[in-house]
């Protein structure tokens, strides 16, 4: 078990496009995945990308907890167990974009309202080198887009279109209640 430090916004590695993995089933990638899992568990999050622990390779891990997806997308939405995605490619399946709240282990303490495609297809490899080809909607699609952005050197604030909606976690609850009551200004 190795819990690595999570790099924070401003670190140049988070701005760097990550390298393609040549051999997903190698012991090197297995060790990287274990460090990513340990670091994510220690920090508490639903996803992590290899560059966040200082390794500039195209590897992400994410999960979509059932309780969270129901909260975001309503009853009937299905969670996704912990998933390894290597060398991912994302293709939007519709032009529809929705705003949703995101946080990031590399941007601690903040939350932002981020536009993302609502319906995507993602492809890549799993930890054994097998093909992944999945259609995703809603929060599942959001998590995948967020994590894969890390591999392009992009953090969620750069995807935001209205910086009034970048807020501290400690203020987020009152802020969202204000929004619902039409008092966002
Ligand atoms: Ni992140």
C-alpha cells in the first residue's frame, strides 16, 4: 500500500498531456493502479487520474456510487463499480450539455458548476488489456469526462463558463439553497 501525495492545481504535471500506456497488463501499471486506489481511498473521491499522483500516463480509476447517482439522476439510475480505464477516448453521442457540481482532489475545498455532455461513449482498455466500450449518461458521463480531462492537462475550472459558480465547499450548501430560492445574486 502506498498513499501518494495528490498534486494540486498549479503543478505543471496537471497541465501536461499524459502518455499512452503501451502495456496495460504490466506489473508497472498494476503497481500504479494500487497506488491510485490507495491514494483515492485516503483522500476520499469518486475518481482519480494517474497525473494526480505524479505519473503522466493515460490511466484513470472511477466509480459511480449508487446513492450519488440516484441523487444526481433520479431513481432508476444505476451506479458503476470501481472501473479502470486506460488510454481512453470519449465521443459525445448528443450535443446536449448540462451543468452539474464537481469537485476535484487537486482543487481541494472548492466546488464548481461545470458544463458536460450528458450522453457519451467511452472506449479504452481495462487492467488486463481487454477492450472497454461503454455508453454513459448523466453523472456517470460527467465523472468520466472529468477524469479523462486530467489526461489532457485540463482541470474542471477551465471548463466552467460562469466563475460566479466556483465556491468553497463550506459555502456550497447555503449557496445552492439560495439558487433554488432564486437568490443567487
Ligand atoms: Ni479531478
